[in-house]
C-alpha cells in the first residue's frame, strides 16, 4: 500500500495535498493516482479532491504524459462536473482516435463538453459511442447482429445478418443499433452456431452472465427477452429460461425472482428495496414482486428495517395504486404498523372498476383481503359495492361478500337473492346458491329453496345436478319443509318440472317430491325422510350379533392379553429403550380405540325394518339388477346392505358407500350414473327383497 493511499484513508487533507503534489512531481502512474483520489473523495469533505484531480489532469496534459487519457477517463467517472477534466479527456481522445472520423459527432452527441450535462453520465455515453469502430459488432432490432465494415465521417457500412453491406448514416446507426461484444449471444448464433449450441446446452453460469449482459432490460432479465435471440431456432425460449433459472441457484451474482432474474446485491435489505423503488422504467407492480422475493430470503430483523421507509412508500404517487398499497404493506410488516390504515387511506379507490384494477395489481392474497376490508370500512357508495360484487372473480367476490354482510347486511341479502333469480348467469347463480346455503342462519331459507327450484330447469344439466346436490344436502331440512307446505296443485307442477331434470333424478330430489305427492293422493301419512336417512345404522340381525361378539372378544380376551404383554415387557428392565414395551402399549391403545368405536356403532345399530323395506324403491336389504345403457349392454347385480353385511367382492355394497347411496330411493326404470364412472348411465331393471337378511 503506497504512502499516498494511506494518507487518503486517514483523510489528513494537508498531508494528502502535499503528498499529491509530490507524486505529480515524481511522475506517479495514473492508476495509482486514481486509486488514491477515489479513496480521498469518499472520505474527505468539500471540493479538495476535485481540485487536486483537476491539477493532476492539467499537469499531465501539459507534460504530454502517455497516461493522461487513463487518468482523465478515471477521474471522469468520479466527479459530476468538471470542465477541466472534460477538456483534458476530450483532447486525449482526439489524440488517441486521430483517424476515427465520427469522433466529433459523438463528442457533441454525448454532451461531455456541456457544463449543463453531468460529466460522469456524458463520459459513460461517449464510451459507448466510441465502440462503433471498424470491425466491431452491433445489434439492430430488425436486421439482427452486424459487423461494421467501413467508417466514414458521416456514415457506416454494416454487414448485418439480415441486411448485407447496408449503408447507414451516423445518426441512424446511433439511434437504431447498439454495440455488442464479439462473444455476444447474438453474434455467436450468427457467426459460430456450433459454439452457440454448446453454450445453450452446457453454459450454466457462463450462459447466465452473457444472457444478462446481452439481453436484460432495466437491469432485469425475463423470458420475453429471449424471443428475438431464439427466433427460428429449434431451441425454445422456455428451455433456455429453465436453464437460466437453474443457473441462478448456484450463482452468487444473480437472483431468481420468479418471472425475472436480477443482479444479487450484498448490501442491506433496506438499501436493496430503496434501489428497486428508485428504478425508473419498471412498473410499480413489478417492483412489488421483486421486493416480495427479497423478503422471502431475509431475516425478521432485516424486514423490520423497512418500517423506516413505510411513510415515504405510502406517499408514492403512481397509476398502480394497488401495487403501491402492497409495497407499503410489505414495508410495514404486512400491515402491522399502528398507522398503516391512516397512511394508506389515500391509496383506496372509490369506483368499483378502479377497486377491481387495484386488487388485480396486488399479488399477495392476504394483502388483497386487507385492501377489501379497508375499502368496506371507508363507507363506499352502495351502488359501487353492488358493481364490485358483479366484477370480482369468485374468490375475491366471496371475501367482498363477507365484508358486505358485516357492514351492509340488507344490501348483501338483496344482492344474493337477485343473483338467485338470474339463472342465465350460471357461475354467479351457483356462487349465490352456495353462499346462501352457508348463510342460512342469516337469510330466509324458504326464499333460497324457492328460487333454486324455480330456476332449476333453466340451468344446464351439470349445473342442475349441483343445484340439486346443495338442496338435498346443505338445505335438506328447508327443502323438505318447503315441499310439505306446498299445496297439491303446486306440488304436482313442481314434480313435473323435477321429472324433466336429470340432476333431480340422479340426486333423488324428484323421488322426494313424488313420495310427498303419492302420500297425499292415497290419503296416507307422508314422511319425507325414509328409514335409511335417519342416524341409525341398519344391518341384519346376524350382522349385529357378530359385532356384539367382536366387542366381547376385544373386551374380555384381546385387551387382557395386551395388558399381560405390557406387564411382561416392563419386567425386562429400562422402559426408555424397551421396544417390546412400546409395541405392547401401542397395541393396547389400538384395541381400546377400536372397542370405543365399535360400542358407539352398536348403540346406533338397528335391524332392517321389515315393514319399510319394499320392492318399490331401492333400500337397505334389497337386491338390485342394473343394466348399462351403452352400445354393449352389461348386467350387474348389487346387494344393498348395511356395514356388517357388506362384502364388495361378492357384490354386497354398504348403503352408505357411494354406490349404495346413489341407488337408494330409486325405482324400477330409473337411471343412475355410477359414482366414479364416466361411461353410460345404468337403468334399474329389477328390485327384490333379500328375505334372508330381513
């Protein structure tokens, strides 16, 4: 380490100034001078570093030193403004590129001699322009890569991949092309396809570095950036994108952000987030995604530092208000700061269309939900609430409906009932029906059932089936009450409508109505619920006796044996390492759990009711013959029985199993879609009693 460098670090201005002048007298190399003044500028206050750099530039220029360009170019990257350094640098350039005819045009275009333009930025621009040398490569959006064949004062001749020996003015070249290195991916694919192919298949980190250098825009690489490069290639953008994403796993220099790759930053999380927010061309929603990805790999302590910029983020003005809201949410510990609601109220839209757009801009579901909650708490116009419920996708509509129910219960019920009266909007209708079934404690169930039955036949067959399933399951008590209260004329009309619905037939809804109507016509007592619909478990007497025997065996034989095994294993010593003892305990616990379960089942078990099992409809203790309705008819015999009599391999099906449940209540001639089957329906051709089971 040189004496000059040590003084720069110590920030002793007088000593450094004296040493600097001495270094100039001795002809210290430009590289050492730049290194020292860089450190001094970072540590010192005031404009002394600039004055010393200007002194050095003038001295080296007057002495015609060979390294004046090296010093002036290095100093131009340190200071924002200096006409002295700019002038010395330009003169050095003129000497260095004496035969480069467009140089003066490029000097003017860069603005490096303008006191109004920042020196650092102008020099960066000029360095890029100087790359337009004979023999170098450029890239054109339409013509692809090209090599500069000839350079004159006012034009270039460029051999493009898709435009050979093409003449362009200096201005047109500068505006429509960009210099690229000889090893760029575009040039490789054109000039050396074999090396390009090898790089694609085996490149890994090398491919990632070149792809980012050549293809990234706004300091971010995305799959869309690969399209031009691979246009017409057998290698697809998706393949290359997967390779690039895989390479980021082992790369310390890049991070995979999901749909983009960005440079890794070793600085603090707060600095990284501030840098992302400062990006000018990146949409706010993209910035939010990057910040969210950074948070995933950070510690809780690092996340807490973002509270420092929460107020500033919440005050950002951007057309994507939803994205700003999410960014503020991320910087506030996900909405946990005390002043979050107060500081983000200006980000809440009032019009339904804009609220929907804001929600679409937010990526995190919890953040979407919070936005909706705060929107409803802000006393929005009821017409806008109605419109918003119409516009939102199903998941968000459900969340919005919850808030509407909380803050505007009358509007919520009115909206649901209106949706139920419009079967033309199928998805909306089904959402309203399912929601109303969950909200039966808050809404009038009779209205829900009435509207569902009224509009059933207007829906498509699959939707009809879903409607009937909701009625027969979630709204079963309300459905039965509704049917029982209908006068006979209306019940007849309902039954006729249900008979035209395949869904009503498949779910047994039509049978419910038929039984009620049949009971009224015969003058008998009507009971909507059949015996198998109760909480009892029906089995044969033999099956129930078998369960009693199993319980007795577990209680009197197996559990005592397990207790004996526990005692014997315990006598072997240390219980903490006694595998036999552990196994014996586990077996005992298993037997106790089984005994408890069997005893509960036994309390509910009843023999098949002789008087209620008939050949009119399928019920437990009936034998059913079904025939497929396809081109190649098939006949099957199914015995519908209780749990203790079931043996699927022999065709004895538990009536609570999917197949048994699907057949229950159906009559001869009815058709059914077997559960899990995508084939043709089956028709019931015969029902008979299993007398041996009754």
